[in-house]
C-alpha cells in the first residue's frame, strides 16, 4: 500500500518527535520520502534523535515548547526559511501522569491541559496561518488516546484529548473548503519509551492488562506510525474529522478501572 516515494516533495512537522511514537512516525515518513522536521523541548536529546533520523532521509529540528505561541511562530519561520512550505503536521507532543482525580492539584491539571490541549491547538493555529490556509492545502494528524469510555486515573489527559478530538471535528468542517484535512489517531497501550516512564507497579499492571485486550497484545510504535501515514497520505483523501482507534479493540470492552484500582490499593 505504501511505496518508497509516497511522501516525495512533502514537508512534515512531527511535534514530540525525538522519542517513542513521534520518533517512529518521523522515521517512517522519512523512509517514505518526506522531508521531516521534529521538535521537542530538550535540545540535547532532540539533536541526538535528529542525528539518528538523518540516516533515513532529510531531517532537521528546532527546540520548541508548544505551549508558547512565540516559539511555534519561530518554528514556522524556521520551516519557511529552510523548506519554503509545510504539507503535514503531526501533533504528537504531550504528557501526563497517573493519579486519582481527587489528588490532581491545580498545577498538575493545568500542566496537562496546557500541554495536551492548548499546545495542540496553538501548533495547529500557527501552522495553519503560516502555511495551510495560504497554500489552500494541508494535512493534520492529532495523536490522542483511547478515551471513548473515559480514562480513570488519567482524567486530566482524557479531558484534554477529548477536547482535541472535538476540536478536530470543528476544524475539519471549518477548513474543508481550504483544502485542509484533519484527523486523530487514538492509540491504546503502546510499547514505547513513554510506557517506561511509569512506576514499576503501573508497568506490571499494564502487563497483566495485556491479556484483557481483545487482540491480546500491546501495540507497537510502528502500528501508530502506519495509521498516521495512512491518514497523511492520498490513500485517505476523502477522510476528515475522524478518530481512528489503534488499540486492538481495547476501546470496546477493556476494563478501564485497572489503573485506578491499583492506585486505590495504595491508600
């Protein structure tokens, strides 16, 4: 289905592209002929990832905090100067932490909402104004989460990701006449570097939960990269405003209370 020059002459921006899912997306787009720009906040780790990705194609990077519009504007100017255009935006940057809702303080709540919802919107707005709307052409793919039935012990990120999904539906209609398509990919539990950031008991809970996923395995970062590349390609030319679940059917019947019950057991 994918051929080596699928994204030839296309420029793509992958936020949070230095590791995990974002790195896998950037790598696959490079392998399919795209010119790729990645960004994240930590410059040293970003530079290391860029060097690794350059073996697959034309990859460059710029440190950027997506919560700050002025840094996104500087990133847009960097892309414009270096490449002259942007065709694809993948909003992958984000972060969260496990917590029962009653223990999420103001700072924690605002940090996750600011990163996952506000940062995503700011990135969309700045790249649309700099490139997609003037070009009357552009593709946006937002990475969210499997939140169809809520996300206990992750209420902050569930609220933010639900906001991104609804934003996607609004923009798909607002910007359709401008030649812009926008969709979401909703990963389930993915074996990536992000999973390793959770405490050991949480990782053990996830390992046990694997048996309850209908396909009885965790996803791989390549599963998400495949879905993103499909939605970013002409193969999905008539698809806009949807959320594609890539979760082994987890969103249909998975027991969402596993993480919350684990945290309650420590009270």
